[in-house]
C-alpha cells in the first residue's frame, strides 16, 4: 500500500510538471492575424538596434499586429513608392506619412472592414533579409540624433486573399533608421526607429519565381496603395 501511494504521488508530480511545461509553450497551430496576433503570444524585441526593428516589423506583418508595426515607425515617417509604380499610375501620391500607414494597415490587418470582401487579407508571409547597410554620421558628428543608418533589404512577401488569390512582392526596399528622440528603453537604452521607407524598382535578378495564374505580382507600395483611405 505504501509503495502504491508513493508511485501514484510520483506520477501526479510528473504529470503536473508536464502540464505546466506545456502551458508555457506557444501553440504552433494557433492562427495568425486578428489585428493583434490572435491568441498567440508573439515575442517582440526591444528596439535597441536597426536589426531588432526589422525583426519586429517582419513579425508584426506576419501576425498582422498594427500596434507593433506602428512602433517601428518614427512620427515623421515617410513611405516612398517606387518610381515605376508612380509612372504606371498617375493618381498615386509620391509618398505618405505615419497617419496614412495607420489607416492603410487598419484595413489590411482586418481591424477596419474593407469594401470588397475579396480584398480581406487571410494570411501574410514576409521575409526581410539585409543585403547591405551604411552609416552616415550626419552634419554634426557630435550629435547622435542626426545619425542615419540605411539598410538595403531583400523582400519576399506573400499575401493570401479569398478565392485562392495570392499577391507576391519581391522588389528590394530601403529602410533609413535614426535614434528615437522621444523614447528610451526601461534602463535608458537607445532605441531606433524607421524614418523613411523607399520601395525600389526591381528585386534580385538571381531569383527565378514560378508563374502561377493565382499569383499576382505586386510591390509593397501597390499593395499598400490598394488600402489608401
């Protein structure tokens, strides 16, 4: 009897440890989206480097989290469309600011309803890979607030819509970073933010992508412009 009670107690402890361990794990099958990552607990990094900001932007897009996305952008942020997109559509603005980004992504991430249900985004996959980066000390080398870091990024974006429609963008983009003048980390850490995002005309020439009837080639700019307020 004593041995049986010991065995049952040991099994109960082991089961409790297993349940607690599993409860702390992220569900790999939980859906993305919902404007805030759904029920998935997604980890974002402190913006202590441009690389961390890129990671957060990439993750925020995949989980369609508008708060984390906007946190990557400076208040004076500008998004500049590729010249080829401007040449092909004279109605497009040359650039827009953070308030427009917010309005666009409220629609794209499913927070505000869109007019055509076929424009509702079901899922997003995004991979941003740094190609090169450059540092500019600014006009005053003693003033860190005018420093700029420019990153040329390879883009691999796929967006899924109803009726099996997919839109794909692979043109390179350029991010310009600066030190956030309004916010620091909890222990006074320097934080970074994107002050300018520019779409470029072409993607990497080495990549050969299959042509599929259900996949529409686009760019970040054209995708965003379809949700302009």
